[in-house]
C-alpha cells in the first residue's frame, strides 16, 4: 500500500513537469520509484534502532543483561579449562573484533575482525583486561599501575627528576632505570595475562611436541615460512591437546612476567608470522619493554578459577 501511494505521488509530480518527454518521464519516474523502494527498509531499520535505544534507556536492567550476554558470547564462550590447573585460558588470541568491542579503537596494522589484534603494548593488554573485567562486573586483577624509577646503585626508588638527571650523564650504563610498576591480584575473578609458566603449560596441551600441538609447525602455526608476510584469522590451524589455537605463531603473546634484570622488560611467547620456526617453540621466551608495541605482538587472556 505504501509503495502504491508513493507511485501515485511520483506520477503527480511528473505531471507538473512540462519539459520532460514521454520517455524521460518514464525513466525519471522509474528511477525515483526504485530509489524510494530501496530506501524504505533502511529508514524502517533506523526507526527500529532508535526506538530500541530509547526503550533500553528506560530499562537499564535489560541493557545490562544484553551486554552481559554479548560479552559472554564474545569471551566466556571461548574460555578453556586447563586440566589440573586453577585457570581458564581463551582458546584464541584476542581478535580485533573483541578488542574493538571493549576499547572502541583498533591499533592493528593488518585489519580484520577475526585477525589477532596487534600493535598493543604490555600496558595496553593490561588495560584491556581491566576494562573487560569491569564491563562484566568482575573483580579487576590489576591496580596501582604507574611509572617508577629505580636507582641500582642506591638500591631504592627515586623520583622522575633523578631519572632525567641520570639520563643526561655522559655514560652508557645508566644508574637509574625506568619501569612500569603494577600490582596483580591472582585471586580476583577478572581477566589477566597468563604467567609464563601458565602459558607454557597450556601451550604443551598435555603433549610433548616441539610446537604447540604438533612436531610440524605448518600444521599448527603461521610463521615466516608460510604466513605470506602477514597475520591470519585465528583458529585456522590445528589446535593443541587442550583445544587452544595459534599458540605457536601468528603473533607473539604477552605474559605477566618481568625480567630479573629489568622489571620493565616483560615476557612474550609463541613466535609470530614474521619469525623463523625456532622462535615458535613452546619453551622459547622473548622479552620486550612494557610500552613496546609492534605488528608482531598480541596476547590472549586467562581467568583464575577455584577448580583444579
């Protein structure tokens, strides 16, 4: 009925034009008719969306329920219980879709919803964990994050001013170092980065392979020999014995641990699309500064559990 009315209106409008020929009248009318016909579903959807937003604003409890359901589908559904341990680990690296849902941006060089997020620093990953925990009304694991400065000779923390003075001195071995200090509550029920021990145990998957899930890296991971110079959608290769994907290759994965030589150096494991096969071995550990970010670096998340 609506389309019929639109057609009649258009017919009337064309009748007012004295400059159009019979042929152009028909083409003009047909074009307008098709345009309006295509636009109606979009306008109807927009009205529906606005009405739904207004309804949800008046019913915050329903909005909260729907958000919790969405996050459960995006994250909780991907958590795998690690046998014999008290933590659950996400079966894939955090994807760009998941990152954008929480952080509302996408720092990655290689764009794609199902590609692992990269160009994220260790600090960025920690912020993501806390933000996701907060959105799901879980207890945040991380607190008191801040830059701090340590005098190795005096064996104590010092001020930023002391650090800046030390950097101006004309010798290469600095006395004062900068590091990112933060506390982690491993008993909290929110999301966090795995420790190196947790990561390597899960990567083995109850198996004794060189790589996570196989002795043949091509079966389980994207690395310099098969990646084509880019990341790939998660979960395209064979999983390991615990059902975890891409723990060898695709992107390096940040872990919690800091280096004994510098608390600003944080560990990452698993190798990446850019590196040779030996870097993708389960036991290999790489170290980068907490504020470093590159298109090789991503992460996956865990949650502590009371069950073993």
